[in-house]
């Protein structure tokens, strides 16, 4: 598994223009280059969030907000160059995407937004999935698209699509005036290619260190001038709890006498559960770590825990750095928020004074409930900004995926390498993002906040590391190191099933409009998931076949209530089950709805939900869900 991305060693040349190819090669060398551009984000964040101090700062209506409307098109970004779009994301891509470059009235990019990932992958065979991919339901495009003067990004919804429901990010960098930039052409992708991957087997530096379970401290040192480029973890596959072993080792890294790494070993490697890509089961951290005189790693071990031996393999290059040469050191800082989830607040994932680049993070989430924990927006303040130039739409959105999917994924820009069985809202979720395509540079300071926004009032834990580069002397605000006891990861149970429930995810269904799918379990769902019906036009229906023995029953629906759920008329075999039911609730929760006496004949019945509207307080998606039915014989 690639838990980090290779960072190229060459730098932008003053005599060469910035092109799609040069950006795709990731030619920016974080080690040797000082920040020379800015990185910002245009998004659908809640416009209610104006300043800290009240609940509006944590508003969650972060969809359907645009810069303006031009005819049928909604403007998501209107950027002035020279610059480059370097990341685009959506939870629910829709309609026609258009990108207008350098003031042109005819778009150079015009495509079905949902299909664009597949199209880009086809244009870049062999490496396209590094630049365009689906991460769970999250839609991600990291293809760099430079522009000399300007770039306008718009979306025109389809006939039956609601633009008020779109979630989006457009990440972009802006270069200094006068920078030579060759504007993107779609045809550029036919010949573009990333830089060759670093091959540890051919490295000039290759050193191993064995971390024995009975050794309290192990020190590893590289002397001279060089650059670590790959740290590979081998662990004992017979270890029943690799996560406990990895949490029983604390790593400290020092480069030329400057301490820059302090974290549990597994968190440092962005793999606290020791799980990698199912195809390779490899764990690598691939960030350049330079040193002029020496690099020293100290591994402290909790010898009271009988964990397995671990082998770490270091690979790198013999780069020569002059004593007076300006370089940036690699940093990794561990921090945590553990406590009650209310009142909501901003968590400080990184707070640095100095100069450098934010290049990634890893999050290990521990949630005691199945209510969703990832609504919190990222807020990145650069060089003393009073309002964040990167303001997002949710923690999972910043981490490349959407809707809290438990499906694992591995990409060059991050991974979800572990969730507790079928859940990523209950128990543990480990997910990372690597910002080698879209780093955030800073000249004097950076503050990286993420809202603590959990649907439940509970005690939860956000453990994370932030990866960044800093000029010598750059300092991050440090938390106190947790005790060995605090670092333990308790075993958690999974999947609650309601007694007597006929689980919705097991049933056959059809629809006459909107979108429907099996949404895998989170929150207080029973079983493995629910039938999820979204964006249903008024008058359309969801039909569900319910198998049961013939007879009379008292019918109970296990349903979801939330701020984006609609008002629906319910039927059993075509007969109304009372009046319409409003499934709106300001909080996400699952409730039982008593629907009265019904009959079953022929071994099955048809349950129908007809969309009739939505509560004036509700968000516009008019959703509905069947978690389960209970049929009690009478």
C-alpha cells in the first residue's frame, strides 16, 4: 500500500513555462523550494458561516452555494491567473461541467460531470487513476489544468437535477504576476505522464532497523548528507492485534539536531492498524526527508505490551546539501481531541509559525456510536488570514470521499485503509490525504482547523498527524504526549440488529423517479444498511417488496429522519396507511413509525412511499429510507 506519495527532486525552472506536464510530474521539490504561489479553494461551504462565536460558524448547509448564476450555468469558481486548477471534488456530481480558460466564450472542457472521471482515466491509461478516481462515493479530479489569465468553472444541471443540492470543491493555485504559464488543452493529456516512481530496490541508501518487543529504546542514525524517500513497514502477520503493537511504539525523528517528528509509529506511517492495500499488504511512507549532517530516529517501546517484532526498511538518495544551503525539513506532528462532541468547536490539527508547506494528514477516528462524525468542515488560514482561504464542506470531503462510505480505497492522494468491519461511523476509521499535487504553501504561518461536528452527543476521539515541510526554526504548537494507557485501542463490537426486523437492505425495490441505492450501515441503522431514496420529484414512488407469511399484522416501519428528508404518503398494497408522514428532523436519527394493521396474501406485499413534498425547514433533497419493517402477528 502506498501511504505516501513520491515527491520529485527537480524544481521549476525559471526559463521553462508551467505546463500540464510539469505540474503532473510534481516537479515542485518541497525540500529546496521556498513558497512561490498561493493555494486556495472555492467551494459550496455554508455562506451562513461568517465569523466564529456562534452556531452559524458550524452551519451545515454546505451545498448549492455558487458565486452566481449565468443563464442556465452556475459558477463554481472564477479564477484570475496566472494559476492552475489542481483539485476538484464532489459528493454528487451532476449536469454538464464547463471550464472556460483565459476569457474564452467557448469552453475547452465540456463534459458530463459524473462521467468525467472515467473519461480522464481512459485518456491517461496506466496512471489515470492517480489523477482521477472515485473514493467511495467521492468524485475526485487531480488533473492539473494551468491557465495564463483566467479560468471559470460552471455547472449546468440536467432537466431533472436540482442545482441546490450540489456539493463541490475547486482547489487552485495562483502564481506570481508575470509567471510563464501555458494554458491547458485537453489534448495535453495524450502525451502527459507523471514522474517515474522511486524504486527502493535501486536506492543508494538502504538500511533496516529491527524493533524487538523486549527493547525499550532503539535508535537508528544516518550520517552524512542525504534524503530519505521511503520508509517500509514489515510486521508479523501472525500478530492478532497489529494496531496495539503499532500504538505501543513512539517514534521521534531529528534532522540536523532539529526534532521534527513525534507520533505513534502506526499513525506516523498513516496505517495505525497495519493494514495496507489488499493486493500487496504493503505499507510505505513516501515523503522526502532531507538532512545535511545526520538523521536520527528513536523508537520508544512500551515493553509491558507483548507485541510482535517489526522491521522498518529505510531507502533514500545521497543528495548533497551545502552547509549554508536553504532546505525545508519534513515534519509530522501528532495531536488529538478526545471529549464530548457538544458544544461544537474547531479542532486545531496544525498551528505553525514559520515558512513551508502543508502536505497531508492522517486521521484515526474512534466513535462510540453509529451516528456520523464527519460533518466538520476544514478551515485553513494562511499567513494571518482572518477568514480561511480554504473552507470546506465536511471532513470526509476534505479526505477525498463522501457520505461516510466504509469502502476501502487506495490512491496517490490518500487512502481509507481501515474501518471497523462494515462501518466507518462506528468504531474505528483510518483515512489519510496526501497533498503532493495540491500543497498549501505559507510564508509566515498556517493554521489548519477542522470542525468537531458529530451527529451524536457522545465522547469520541480524533487522533491525527499533520505532515508538513518547514524552513529551519519553523515551530508547531505541540500537545502533551499521551500516556501508553491513553494510546491503547480498545476492541469494539459491531452491527446492531433489531429483534424481528425484516431488513430493508435485503429487499427488492423499484422507483419511478429520483435515485435509490443500498446505503451501508451507519448511525443507528439496524443490520447492514437501508434502502435510500434520494432527490425524488413530487409524485414519484418507491416500491418495496416485503416477503411474509399470509395473515394479519401490526406494521412498523424503521425509518430515518433528518434535515434533508421529505414528506411521503405511505401505502400497503395500494391502500393508504393514514396521512402523509413528515420525515424531517433537525438531527439525524432513526425512529419507529407505527402504521397500523395490514394483511399479507400470497406470501408477499408491496410497500410504497410516494413523495408529496418537504417541510419548509428541510433541505431540498426530499429523501426517504427503509431501514427495516416489523410485522407483528395479530
